[in-house]
C-alpha cells in the first residue's frame, strides 16, 4: 500500500537508529556502554513521588485534562519564571500552555507558524526535530551554521536580506544541543531586534535551563529581553529539570497569539498531559526542598563532566568544557574524518555508543557527541573503551 512522501522522504530518526545499533551490539554479546542519548539515569526527587501519589487519587484527574493545561501548574510556572529569570509579567491564562513533553511543542510550533513556501531559520548542527517539522509544515529551511569559530552562535548578519524577508520562524536552542554552548544576553537582544525588524516568530528551546555547573553561568531566558514577548515563545521541559523524561511534560510561554496558535494545533492532535502529573509539578515548583535537590543534581553531573573532560584531555581529543547541558561536542580523533563511520566502528569493535556529529547536520561532520546521563562506573568503562579504540587506530 502507499505511504506518504512525508514519511518515505524522511531520513531515519537519529536516536531510534542509535537504540537499534545498541541493541544489535548487545545481541552479538558485546558489553555495551551508551553515552549517545541524553536520558537521565538519576531519579526524580523522592518527595515528588509522594506528591504524585496524592495527586493521582484526585477523582477528577482521571478524566480528560484541559487542552491548555492545569491552571494551578501555569500559575506555579509563572511564579517560578519570575523568581528564576525576572520574567514577572507572564499571564498564566493567556501566555502559558502545558505540553506533552517539550519535543511535541517545538514540533507543533512549526505547524502553527509556517505555510508552504515560507522560510524557517534553523540552526545547524541541531536537534533534528526542528528541521523535520519545518519541512512537514511545507517550509523552506535556511540553515544558520553553528561553528567553533562563531562560538556556536548563529551569525544573523550572514542571513541574506531576501531570506530574512521571507522568514516566518526562527528556532534557537540555548544551552545548546549538541554543542553545549550558552548564549549571552547580548545575543538574545540581537535576536529580538532582528525578529522584530522582519516580523519573525522565534521558538526559543530552553530545556537545559537548570542543567548548569556554576551560579555565575546560569542560562537566561529570551523572555528577559525587552520586546521578546512580542515575537517569541520559549519552550521548557520538566524532563531535564527533574530527571523525568518518561513523564512527558513540559510547557511553552510567551506571545499570547502564538500560544493560541500552538493550542489550536495541539487540540487537534493530542488531549493534553495527565492531570495528576501536572498537579504534582505545580506543587513541586513551590516545594521547599526544590533548590536543594537541584543543586545536588548539578553537583553530581558536574563531577561527571569533570571526569569526562579529564579523560578526553588525556586522549588529546578537542572539546569545549560545557558550562551547561549534559553534552560534550568532541572533534573526531586524528585519522578520522567521517563521524558516522567513526561511531559505527567504535560501537562494532568496543560496544561504546556515541552520537555521530553528522546526524545533527552538515556542520556536525568532524564531531561526535557524548552525554553524561550515565552512571559513573559506566562512564569510566566508556572512556576506557574510547581510549583503547583511539589508541589502537593511532598505532
């Protein structure tokens, strides 16, 4: 039977490919260590389980949720964003919406904004969902290269005037996947000025806002910038916030008209997030132990970051030292130029899983990505496998 070209023309999804390759290696009897996907291995707060157990007993929460989301969660998010970012003017009734995980939100946003023939400005290398869903919406994708030379920030001045005038949407993601880069206040001001000039909707994907390693490098929100709410929606997720990727819940906040457009798409696609989870997270955001737990979580990940950085330095593999996110964006070792071949041979010979840079876009070629969402003993094994593989190839 016929399948749509929307499906048949689409390349396989990176993370599904990584999962399959990992499983095949296990079937061959290899001891597999995966640092290829960012799926936190650490648990959510213990007190959050207790809160959820209470919320799940509320009879009304077993019926369909409101399409927009639970009002008490939106109020809690608005309060938190005021405390964390100084964004104190969010209207929780008009400028917030609950998502069934951040992924579906950033995907559906392209459908809400783009028509066939519009241009979408997409960073590259990047989370593949941005590019894919712009194409689903019929948009023409114009890539904004992220390179070592530009600090992994897009050069807005390099966007041709004709492209900027046709653009309907710009995606941004800081702290960045896959590079680990962060964006300063000045960059976001430039984005707001550019998007305002050309009437472009900005999707600022910020799921790693709480995954940082020192107070002086706290990631910021685009909504801190004056005028940002005229053109931007920020996406965030509890997945990385509380180590709960499987719970599938996030939010979008910003321009009321864009939020309403996103709601229109979502209400025709999904029926909202489970109310008990929304209710539990509304309470979690105001929990007296929230910051203590977040700080402890950062300390644990910072130790892992330092462990990986030391091992890579010993191998002579270039990498930025991430100030946020779980990611190391590493240059391929000497003697390698094809990231897919490197990752495939590394997995086949050692059982160590990494993300090939080319999977994130053409400017990702020459790199591979590591994620530190893996127990420390597994990280040690993975680094040993990488060292042995690289050393053998260099001989």
